[in-house]
């Protein structure tokens, strides 16, 4: 009888040990804290290359596909079809974090940049995450946001994002990119960030009040924008105002982006000054000793 009890205890011990060993193995396989979204139209080799670039595989991250219909759903109202394309190519890596703000990097993307994506993610309600965007060859990058948001929603720390936020964030991305074609990417991101910060903070009562904020910031930057540009930015800010974003919740993220861009723009201005100075000196020497 005593030996039977001992045997039962041994069996229970083995079962418990087996269970403890089994659970972590399953958790490692389904590490949903990291999500990779892959463009559906990539070849099998290109998909493997993207996973390798992101430093994960299907055992260490939740890998999901994004198709062209999903991309068009959020982009068709705000960007031309040639920028969207006919295939889903862009891929992204998303790792939600509890702090640290947004860390975004891009590879093989030529029209949008990391700061534009950061700004749009803040509007969508994603405030802390490590994000990487890439493609096997050069793409516009407009579809990147769709993949990032889908990745965030499918992560263990993510949650369903409101459809209006998704559409507005995508509109912000493309509006900033279009402005970047005229005044430069970094300055466009800074202008949009500053206007958005003021709108979210002040919560203007109507579209006319929003337009005054837009026009004031445009004057502050001494920009020469058309009335169409002003109206497009105002329309975007009107939609952002309608999202009723809480300023205190995103103040730190908005400030982080603003400070980063301020540093970049200051550096660009300094480089521009010294470049002009060098050209002037070179020209002067040419006249004196040429």
C-alpha cells in the first residue's frame, strides 16, 4: 500500500514537470509581442528575406499577411492609385512596448519616412512601440501604416483600433508626404506635428478656427503654400479634431517627435549655411586669384 502511494507521487511529479516544460515551449512559439506583416504578393523567397531582415521567424513572431484590398480601403480616399500600386509589397515588424515612445525605421521606402509614420501612429492611438518597415525593393511606403496597425491589433498588447482613427492616420501620412514634396520631408513632418499638437490641445470649436491655426503655423514657418494646400491641411486637422484625442495622453509622444525634428532641421540649416559659406569663399578666391 505504501509503495503504491509512493508510485502515485512519482507519477504526479512526472506529470507536473512535463506540464511545466510544455507551457513555456508553447509561449515561445506564439510570441505575439512581436508581429510581422508580410505583403501578400511577395514571393516565398522575398517573404523569407523579409523575416530575415526583421530578425525573426515563424516560431518567434506572429506572421500575418496584408493584401492590396486592405491597403486600398484606407488609402483610396487620400492618395492617387499610382502611389498605392496594384500589389501588396510593404512589410513591417511591430513590437508594442509599455514605454519609450515610438521607435520607427524604414528601408527601401522613398515617399514617406519614419517621422511621418510616427506622427500617423500617434493619431491612430499607438504611442509606444518598436516598428520597422521594409520591402524587397523600393516602394512608396504609403501602405506601411496599414500593415503596422494590423500588426499592432494582432499583438498580445494590441487592441482593435477605431476605423475613423485608421482612416485619419492614413490621410495624415499621405497629406504629409505630399507636403514633403514641396517643402521637404522633415519640415513637412514638423509643420504637421506642430499644427496637430495645437489642434489637439485647443480643441477648436469649428473648421474656421482650425484654419486660423493652420495659417498661423504656415506663417511662422514662412511657407508659401497654395490655398488648396491650406484647405487640405485644414480638412485633415478637422478630422483629427473630431477624434477627440486626449492631449495629456499623447503629449510626450508629440513632444518627442517635435524635438527630434527640431534637431534635424537645425542640423540641416547649419549644414546649409556652411555649404553656402564654402561656396562663397571658393567663388571669392576664384575672382581674386583666378
